C-alpha cells in the first residue's frame, strides 16, 4: 500500500506540515485507536477545547482524519482510505513504542475507554431482561450467526455496512471478512454500547455512527455488503429501508436481511414495539425487486423448541442487479418467491 503512494511536492509538504507538530501527531496516534470526541481528546491531552479543535480542523482539512456529527457531539477518527491515510500510518509506525508522551496518552485513552464501557454496561443491564425474553422466542443466536457466515463466504470485501448495528455484534462477528465497516443506529445509547464492545474486541477498522435508516448520512454506491439484522419489523415502512440499502450498495453488491417469518404474537406490538409481525418470502422478494435487487437465497431457521410461541428467523440474501435463484426452507431448497 505504501509503495503506491504518490504526492506532488506541494501536496506532500502540506501533509507533512499538518502532521509535523507534536500535538497533531499525538492526535493522529490517539485517533488510530478509535473514534473520539473533542471532550475525550481534551481530557487525554490536558489542552483547551479551542486549541484541540484548531488542530483537528487542520488535520481534517489535510485529509488525515474524518469528522462526523452525532447530535451535539462531533466524533473524529483516523482516515481509513487513500494516500493521506497511508502516509499517516507510515508516520505512526515510525514512532517509538516507548515514547513517554505517547505512553502517557495511551494510559489516559484507556481510562476514557473504561469510563465509556462502564456507561454502556449500565445501559445494557437496564435493558438485558427485555432482550433475553425475545431471544428465548427464536432460534439461538449462534445458529443464526453460523448461517450468516456461511452465506457470506470467506472472501474479504472492501466495505461493509451494518444498518441498525445495536451492540455492534455483527461488526465483531464479521471483522475478518472486511477491510472497513460502518455501523448505523438511531439510538445513541446503543452506539455507546457498540463503541465499548468494539474497543474491548480491538476492532479498529469499524466505526459506528448515529443515523436514520430511512435517510442515511452516507454517500451511495460505496458498499459491497449491507446487513439489516432484526430491524425491519420495527419500521412502519420497512420497504423504504430497503431502498436506502440498495442506494448504499455497489453494482453487484449483496444485501443480507435477518428478520422474523410471519407469526401471530400480537403482544410483541405493545410490549416490544414490533410494528410488523414478520415478513413472507413473497413480500420481501417483491420489495427487493422494486429497488433493483433479486433474492439469491432465503433460509428459514425454526425456533429451538416446538413451543407454540416460538418464532422462525428468516435470512434473505439478495444482490443488486442480480437474478433470483433459490430458497432454502428448513434445510430444503425451493424457488425464490414460492412461499
């Protein structure tokens, strides 16, 4: 990657100027370890907010870091793509591991991340009982994840998007299969959980952002895989989320939807905010076709028990611009859209 970097003299000098200042180099080192706010960085570096903001502005203008807004908060991270990002990584690799300043920054960063994890864990504890009840209704998460890994395959993709990322579990599960990934969620509390989980797992090539699944704060045609995991049944117009997913995908890119098959558990509407009681194969295939995608495989995973209250989980694999192929129903194969 570094061998292919090409800069004009003026551009290279400007990049080196941007990075060649002690505080800005320290900021690059910190942001290489994950997304941080101005407040995080002022706490770590012990400098004023205006000074930190000025340094961040210079680094952003140089293309060395990315900035994104989440409500009243602005988050920053080391840029993941492009020659400027490659140069930043070369500079960071040249720093001494035992440098006293960088070691002290690293210790303070660890303290910030511990505090973040503690806040996230408190939120998780408050909501764990509700999530556990829902999990008991359908097939074990491990079975769903195993099937997801099987459907995606082993080939590494450039970019993955997880819509409704929740705890960031999908970003962790698939970390060996992508070069970069983004998770989107409408809940800032859940984003705090996801960031803490990604920090704990050491996943640095994924980031999470606040956003509306029906109006994504992202450019289109950028992603090889988009995943929507147990989100659509909360939406009044789930087909609009599919339209946004299609907009995000590159030509030939894959969309994977994990959601519930049709069921009759009406209490989920009142007690767990479910708007839709599952989706049929036919309905999903028609929606996907409307937005230029075709179902390639559909897999139904029945609940672990034969209890009447059990829910079947369905996984749809569709391709942008593809042709409909087959459906796998409880271990058997049928034509897509047959149900």
